[in-house]
C-alpha cells in the first residue's frame, strides 16, 4: 500500500467534517477505511485547519511489555478514536454539544458497569455473615473509576469469548484476622460470578478480581517492585464499592502516611513527559510500515487484537 499523502488525508477529513459536522477519530476512521490509523492521526494533529477537543481523563499505567515503563492511559490511539473530537472553526457550538453528548455516553456506560460490579458484590455478600462483611471491603479501579468505560466489542484473551468493552476490575481487601477458609470461599464465589457474567449472553462482561489481606496491601505501599507499584496505583485511583468503609479509609489513609501517593503522582508527571515525546516521534513516523517499538508508542500490547 502506498504511503498516504498527509495533505490529501487532511482534505478528506475536512470534507467529511463539512458534510457531517464534528466527528471523533473512530468515526473518521470508519468513513476513511483505506487510510491507516496512524496516517489519519498524523493528518489530524498536523493540521492547522482543524479544531480538536479532548474529553478523556488520563491515569497512570505500567507497561510490563516495555520493561515496566510508565505510560498514560488511554493510549494515544484509544484517545484519538474514542476521546478526541475534531471539527472546523465554524463548528464551535456543534463541538460543545457533541462533546457533552459523548462525555455523558461514557459516563453512562461506566455507571452501568459500576452498577453491575455492585450487583456482583451484593451476590457475594448475600452468602456471608455480617461480621465477615464488616471485616472486608471492595473497591473498583481502572477506566471505570474515571468514568471512561467503553462498550467496544473485544476478544477475551483467555477464553476467546467476545466481551463488551472495558473490563470490571475489583479488589477485595480482607482484615488479617479472617480465616483462610473465608478467603478461599470468597475466591471460589468470585470465580463462579466471573464465569457467569462472562458467558451469559445478556452480559458478556469481563470481571477481573483479586483478594488480598490488609497487611499485604499496606506492604505493597512500599512501592518497591512492579507488582507493588501496580497494586498501589490501583488503590490510588480506586472507588469504594462495598463492605467496610472504615477499612477502605484505613487503606486510603495509609497511602498518605507512607507517601506512596506522592510517588504515584511523580510517576504520572514522568509518564506525561514520555507521552509528549511519543507523540512527537509518531508525528514523524512513516505510517506504511512502522516497527514494533514505534507501534508500542501508539497503543498498548493488550490492544493489539482490537486495533489490528
């Protein structure tokens, strides 16, 4: 396939915006299927004729496929396709209205997934005595905590099942004095619930969960290896889901007392600088045959199935 001429791609984009009004990157890509996504992204971000509005919130991500490098999520490609709105100078009012509609859509998708997570926890709690429920808490993290969830169909890596967009990440913290038998029961019940919501045709949602002791969570706030950093980052961005609010606040307070929140914020600043450098590199890249290293700047390895 010949290398697309960026000026010609820009003219196609302008024609579409004149015809349809403001569009997000995904809509532009669907209407210009023969143009590689990188070339389309380059044309949009090099153009002096386009207005762009971003409506994503960015959060930290550790890329274990790239020597545990800190990254920002959404990826550059996800941000372009789902959270960047393009328009022309005379379309300001349309852009404001369209951005509000899109932001509300992602918020509603997030609310629906959070409600499903609450439904999962309710099912779990129904079979547990009150004293057990008061010795555990659950929180949710990832793009749901930032109301950035999407419902784009994607393949579940393990089962091959098609699932609805963003997964639902649940972390369950148990007080240290709870018996191991309780933790094993909770794990078994959550696995059953995970399989139900993955395979039931009404849902098709991927639920990822982990149970851990409070002692383990506090130790991970030492922020030493990649596993500690990921666990700390998840707790940092978390949203309370159920169980003991007192226990949850103890975890939150420990983040401040250990200083791990400041370490996470410093990593975010570093990831932001890397993001700017990655965008500069991608703007200069050839879109017809980029190497794996450059491609990894554009989107995460976990998104390969979805974007290729």
